[in-house]
């Protein structure tokens, strides 16, 4: 197996012009990932700036209602409101050690863009963020946040105007400015070594859970549930448990309206569940495509899960049966959004609501066992407008 | 027609090659056939037929827009090969596309379909040599050249490997960036050509749009110039397309003589 591969998945399907940069990144990461000085500095940022460690919170009321013990890993409490900062601090620090001056990033929900803007402002980088025009509309609070912190936000008008198109545009920028720019990818996607680097920086989530759950319960959970767009919060919490085969791992994808595709688009974003093998944005993975290999536009109520591909390592882990891909639809996710808000006083991101919804749906079946950890990857403030708009539309329909 | 035969023919005439790129199916398959005819009439020696992909990461706005138009007009690999097979010009045809379309059809089938349609070269901008083994084998078997790229940041071992693997010609990307018209190409082209030592014809692309630039590139030692976005822009305008495409081709070809 090539070192860039996870089984048959992964690889480096990028323009020639980027190959030296990927090699440089891989070498730099190899050099610094165990370097005491680098780790000390990263640890400082994680504690003092990001606010780690995050609590593993016993969701008393949810547990009572659904009849199993449910813990929430509170990544919503990380500075910026999502797990994304774990990765941006790591990569920005790496870029600093590499002598890069400029950071670029793609963003879907705007959470990764925001986390990039935070790291960039704090560590003194120039930064530019690419965001699909559709996402700029539905997540415009995050656009203001990025701009406040000094990032330039570019609305991307091509294709479906969502995450996939933002990645295309970021790649085009990188191809042009590769000599002094680091492309700070926001999920476990793209060419090697990105899926590995992002997974490693996000693994802090799972490492903390291991210790916290031992302390609270004296054993590992029966299952861990995390939403998966590109898959970084899922890989982050799963990875330290990969060898612990008794722990079931469930990545929850966005089922959108339904698991169907039309000629040009998928009504969902469930590439692990129903995607096919293909090459997208640097990696051989599972993707949504038509019979010729044209990429289908994806769809989801949550911008952060609205993506036509998924990280190659998740595709591999699904292939060997170590993780169990599943999905919930838009309505189920919205119901979970309300349920967690009301029962626990915690407003989850629409992305994370997918993970909560799956637990609500499956708790009674026994499939999850009786001790479950949900990765609450982000908070829902950014989604209030989306949710209110949907509520209004619903009310209108009810009147008619 | 094989690419090597074309370069031999040109060498005998002491000429350099003009390689023209168009996006197949923009604005329609029928129109592309006429445009190819006009290009060849104007003096194009090799024609690159882009097979449009939904997510063309190596392309600038001009070719992105052309890809979108072509896809909306119904271009797909089946139509593409049918159209290519019906082109009866006396020039090599080269397919330029992204790897997922090849992977999905199957490396072997894609190479065979190219050969059957009279396409004798393939360029895949998102397939570096490391990932190209299967397609390489399929191309060899079907007598199709697989063309690799060299960029300003390709050095040392990578340069050697890419030069060793490429056949037909080597595609030299004269500067960092995506496809599109540029003001200045001379300096970066000189730098990169000076570093390349090979028997394979050296074709320079990305950014060349007029006769003056073509002349500078050829003076710097290129065996061919590749022009894409300038033709695609004319096609996008929809005005007097065939005549203007032919005129630009002949202007560029003058620089190659
Ligand atoms: C809160 C939250 N969760 C999850 C995701 C999805 O990303 P990933 O699958 O990489 O964790 C996002 C992306 O924007 C997000 O903002």
C-alpha cells in the first residue's frame, strides 16, 4: 500500500504544480509533529486560546427520555463555536514553522473559515476564504465574523455555489500562489497528506473522550456517533478508538430531502451511504456522480454537511466494516435541533443535530448499546436564521 | 494521426507546431466540428479537444464557463467520442480531460475509445505521474500518447520522471496558475525552457493568446505553442466565430514558421 493510501482510497490527484507543495507539507509535518517545541506551542494555543479541554457532558434529560446513557462531547464550546479551530490552530502553526505568509481556506457553513480567520489574526497571517455564494447567503453572520478578524471573503459563483465549488476555487488560488501560501483545508478531504494531518489535529477530541469516559463510567462507550460532511469531527473522535473493536462508530450523513438523485443533483449529501468510487478534489473516495463521472450537486439543510464527497479514510473504514455509515434527513435533524435545545438548554449546530437525531431515532432499537457519546461538533447560533425561515415557510404551508 | 508523425513532418518543413484547444460541445457538437475545421484551415497542427468536466480545478474562468456551456448543451463522453470519430482533418487529435471521467469509464475502455475515435493523445491535468500507472499501461496498449506536464516548480527527480514518462510531447506550463490569457509570458518561459533537457518536443501553454507571444515562446526554444482561452473567448462571443478562429490560428501559425 502506498503511504498516501487508505486501502484503495486516498492518493494525490492534483495538478502537477501542487505536487512539490504536498511533498513539502508532508515533510514539514513529519518533522514537526513530534517536535517538543511545536507540541508545546500547539498545546498552549489549544488550552489558552481554544479553551480545551472541552467537557464530556452527561445529557441527563435526553438520557432519561430516550432510555440510554447519552454523553455530549462539547466541541460547541471551543472558541468560535465548533471543532474546526482544533485543526486550524494546528495547521496555522505548521504553516508558521514552514515560513508561509498567507493562509487560504474554503468554507461551507463558515465555521472553518471563521476558525481560519481566528488562527490567522492571532498568529499574524494574511488570509483569504472562499465560500460558495449560496452559503454566503445562508450563513452571512459568519461572513461578518471572518471580515471582522481581517479575512477577505470571496463568494464563489460557480457550480452549485456551495462547499465543493469553494474548494475548487481555493485550489485555483493555491495553484497560482503556491510558493508562499498554505492551503488550510478544513476537513479530512483532499490529497495526501491532508486527510492524515487534519485527522491527527482533530484526534484531540477522541483522546479526551477516552480519559473522560473512563473517569465517569469506568469503561469505553458502546457507541460513538458523529455527523460527517467531509468527516473531520467524526475522524477526530473515532480515530483514538479505531483499535477498540467493541466500540461501534457511526458517522451520520445528511440524508437531505430523500436519498434520491435527479439527473444533475443529489437530494442529499450521503456519499458514504450511497456514493460510488471516484476521484474528487485530489482523492480517490466515495462521491456523488452521474453515470459518466460528472459530480452531482449535493443538498442538505446544513451547509457544513452539503458536500459531494467524503474523506478517503472514512471510505476505507466503511469498506472494511469498522464504521457503520448512516444518515438522517432534514426533518429529523431539525427535530433534534429543537429537542436538544428544549431538553438540555444546548442549541446544537444543524450539522451536529444530525448526530443527535440518529441517537434519538435508534436509542430504543438497542443498536447503540446503552452508553453513547455524541460528538456535539458545534453550536447552533449560526443556524437560527435558517431554522426561523423554515419555520415560517412551514407556517405558511399550514395556512394554505 | 500520431503526434510524432506530425512533429516529423513539421521538422522537415522547418516549422514549429501550433496546438489549439477548444472545449468540445461548446456551444454544440456540430459547431465544434466546424470550429475544428476552421482551426486546421487557419494552420493548427494539433487540436486538443477538451472533454468537459463539472469541476475543472486547473482551469480559469474562460474555460470553466465553456465547460459549463458544453455540459448544459448535452456533451458527454459518448457524444464526445462519436463526434471525434467524425472529424476527418489531417491532424492529431488530443483529448484533454479530468481523471474522474476516465476512471469512471475505465482506463482501458477510455484509451480504447480514444484510439477508435482517432484520438492519439491524452492530457489529464489532475493526474500526476504517481497516480497514472494504470492509464499509462492502457495508453501504451492502444497506441495513444499520455502527455505529462512540467511546471516552474517541477525540479530534480520529478522533472526527470515526468520527462521519462511523457510521450508525444511534454506540456510545459510556463507559469504558476490556471489556464487563461496573460499579458507577459516571455520571461518565465525562458527560465523553464533553459532547465529542460529532452528529445521529446516541448510545447508551451497557459497564457499565450497572440502572435507576438507565440513568437517569443518559440524564440525561447519551444517546439510548439498551445493556445486555448483565446480561441474559447472567440467562441464564447458567438460572433463570426469560424472566420475569427481561422484568422487567429493563421496569425499564430505565422509565428511558428
Ligand atoms: C459544527 C459543524 N459540524 C460538522 C461540520 C462538518 O465537517 P466535518 O464533517 O469535517 O466535521 C461542520 C462544517 O462546517 C460544522 O460547522
